[in-house]
């Protein structure tokens, strides 16, 4: 009859085995796979008790059971200390040269010799296998690992000496039992060093492996010679297996809980980081004021991101310059400013020029060595590699946000440091996109304001030319008629010639003034409205997200191209979008619904209309919406000036701009252009 006293524990282990299979399918890591295989081989070895009860003690069946025992205990060690060594082109796990001698030892002892203790030359063979196993264990323990090397080597040496003593005193079979127990004790030690916490999972796992290793008591003659102790000891061993399996499942659940908590903490940190970046006031009238804010931007980045050091490079007058830094000492900042001037404007941070910092990230690992000179201070300061977030437009790179000094973050059990993740870089990439959009808008606004000033100057020149041209024509006409019809004295003829010469000189001056009055905008071309509006939507998407604005884009199919200046149309649409964003962010008290901006494009006859609508306040007087410095919904001077510039740009391109109020609420700007 088979002994069924240990059957509940064995049954519990069998029930927990699918749980380890699920853990591997869930996490797909080597540790959970080795745990599954370890308990699988342990379950196979446990079936030997049933074989013994049914008197099926075939030598090769016993050899298979003993091999399963050794493989199971070694796999638990490998899961907690997965170290490798290099042999030629291959990397081999230490567990392989450690377990192979034990497997051969078990096959020879139980399969070939039928469990008979070796004698004579066979004793040397078993001793050699044990020596190979001990050397592998010592090499494994000497490798730098979570457990200190001196602890690993001393423990392996002590257990190895005890194993050899047992081999010569108690026999070869007892030695295998001691090796299994030693592996399980080492596994319990590794759990303590790997997880380094006081938790139910650690306690259950350590207690389970410790109880499982009680098989070492069979090597003590007093216990081995007492038959009554064997059933009780077997039950303790089987209960230890179940306890260890339960503890390791709890360990996996604790790791999952810690991972979820770390993910929540990263999410909260990213939210705080985005909030800090959104509080930066980046809108300025002139680009010089924007660039002077570089140090403030870097200080916010160094305070709220995972990086202690930040520097901002901006393109200016055909070269890069250091606009600001934070967390860098004066010597490093000075050397970095000198290096920035040596970086060529073309090809910097182009696609594929540098490896990505994280997969699917725009941030790259930038090597500064190509721009370093012999004796450069950055090389002496060991500041030769940084992470760079490109500040890029569609055509070129306008700058970069350089990052260094990554903070460790929250360290997970079994890891030396928290790795850099995509969500650590996403807020910085959104900030870089906002910097590029705002700086480009500031540059364009500055140019458009200057253009508007020249436009008014041209209108003044045209008015002066018109007012002076009429009386000058009369003067020239009468002077010419007088010179042709009258016989004048020589003195009067000389005075008349002087009048004609000065009048013609004045006419030439007025013609020059008239040329100044004529606009000299960009060359007109056939522009695709669909592509332009799609690009504008993508350009402002990060700003819409940071302001919690719902953006809707609806473009009619088969929309014809329009004949205009591409640059000026883009600026007109940009001003309309900026006006809409300012309007929805300052609603009247009655408007508490979500902020919405919609852009629509459709054609009607030979005209194409672009509608930029918003859910903010309506126009008090739509007819005066394009007057310079008119009261805007946001009470912002820049918004009204932007609409005035927008109307001027449309007029220069043979189009017109209209302002309408929407029902039941909201307002819209309609840009109408001629189809190409």
C-alpha cells in the first residue's frame, strides 16, 4: 500500500503548478519560467513515493526521480541568481556546469550501479564529478551578484566540504540528499538578499525552503537509523514544498502590487511635471524676450523631471547658442556654450543621426565627441554624452533640450536602479513641441507686426503720392503750355525751365514713393488647404491638450487648391486659432461647457472658405472685429492685432476675412480665398 500521509501536500503542489504557468504567461520572464519548471520537476520527483508504495522500485525510475530532485533544486537557484560566463562566442549559465555533474552522478548511482555504493575506481569517478560540481559552485558564488561574493564563496566552500565528508563517511546516496538540501538553503538565502523586505511572501518562501531542506537530517546516522522518523520527515518535506510554492506566488503578487504602485507614482509625477510645464508663461512680444527665459525653463525641468541637469540650445543667426542651463556648474556651462557655437546648423539631430534613448521616443542619446577639440574642458569634466530632446520644425532643427544626471527613481526589488521609461520623456517632448510652436509663433508675430507697420507706412506714402500728384500734374501742364505758346524773354524762359526741372524731379520722387507703397509679399502659388489645415492641427495638438481644448477638424472631400501666398495663409490661420484659444479660455460666467475649437473647410463656386469657430463668447460687433486694438473676448491686445493682421493678409491675397456669431453661442472667423 502506498503511504498517503504526504498526499495532501503533494496535491497542493500539483494544484499550485498551473498558477506558476499562468504567472509565466502573464509576465513572460525567465524567473517565473524557472519557478514553474522547478516545481514541475519537484512534482515528478514526488511521484516516486507512489512508485515505492507499489513496489515498482526500478533502478532507472529511481534515477529519474533523483535527477528530477537535483534539477528542481538547481533551477530555484538559477531563478534567483541567473549569472552567466562567456565561453568563446557563447554565454552559458552557471547552473548548467553545476547541474550536469549531479545528473550524471544520479544516473550512474541509481541507474547503472542500481543504488550500490561505489567502490574502487568508481569511487574516483564519483569524486571527480563532485569536484567539478564544487568548482562550478565556487565560480558561481565568486561572481558579483546581489549576494556579496565572500558570502557566496564561503557558503559554497563550507557546504562543499560537508558534502565530501558525507560522501566518504555516509555514502554517495546521502551526499545527493545533502546537495539537494544545500541548494534549498541557498535558495532561501537568495530570497532574503534578492527581495530585501519583510513581507508575507518572503517569510513563506524562506520558511518553505527551510522546511524542504530538512531532508539533510537523513544524513545524520541517529535519525537515518530510526525508521519511525522517515514518514514524519517526508510529510514535513512535502509541506515545505507547498509552503514554498505558496510563498513564491505571494512574492509574484507583491511584485505586481509594487509595480502597480510604481506606475501610479510615475503617472502622478508625470501629471505634476506637465502641470509645472503648463504654468510656464512662454508668450512674448519679441523673440529676444522668449530666449531670455531659457534659464527659467531649464530650472523647471531640473526640478520636476527625472534629470538634475538641463540646458537649452537655440538656433540664432545661423548657429546654435546656449540660451540657459540649470544644475550645471559654471565651468561646464561655459564649456557647453563654447561647444554650442561649433555645432553646424544643418544636419544637427536629423533623423537617424543618433540612437533613441528609449524605443519609440523622440529623445536621442547625443555624443558630443564630434564637436570636442583637444583639451576641451567638457572632456576633462567628463561631460561628453547627454540626452537631447529635439526642438524641431518640419524643415529644420531649431534647438534642443539637453538632459543629464538622471535621478535613480523608485528602485524595484531585484533591480539596481529604475530604468529610463518612455513616460519619463513624454512630458519633456511635449514641452519641446510647445517651445518650438511658441517660438515660431513669436518670430512670425514679430515679422507680421513689422510688416503691418510697413503696410501702414505704405498706405501713408500712397496717400501722400495721391494728394501731391494732382497739383503737380497741373503745375507741369501749365508750365509746359506756357513754354510752348508764349514768346518769353530769356530771363523768364530760364525761370520756366527751372520750374519744369524741379517739377519733374518731384514727379520722380513721387514715383519712388509709390513703389514703396505697393506691397511686396511672397509669391503666390496653388496651396492645398487640406494639407495646410492638417499640419496646423498637428502643430497645435500639444497646446490643445495642455489647455484641455477639444479640437475638431472637418475638411470637405475634393477641396480645390487656393491661389495665395502659402506663408501668409499659414500665418492667417495661426492668428485665427490663437484668437479662438484665447476666447475659449476666458468664457463669460454663463459659459461653463467644455472648451471647443473647430476648423472647417468647404468650397462654394470658385471660392474656398475656411471657418475657425470656437465655443467662447460672441462678438459684440462683428463688423469691427478686424479693427486694430478692438476689444477682444479675452481683452487681449495681441488677439485683436492678430485679427487685424489676418484681414490684411487675406486682402493682399485677393481674399477677405469675415466675423460671424454662431447660434446658440460661440463665434467664428471665415477666411475666403479664390480657388486656383
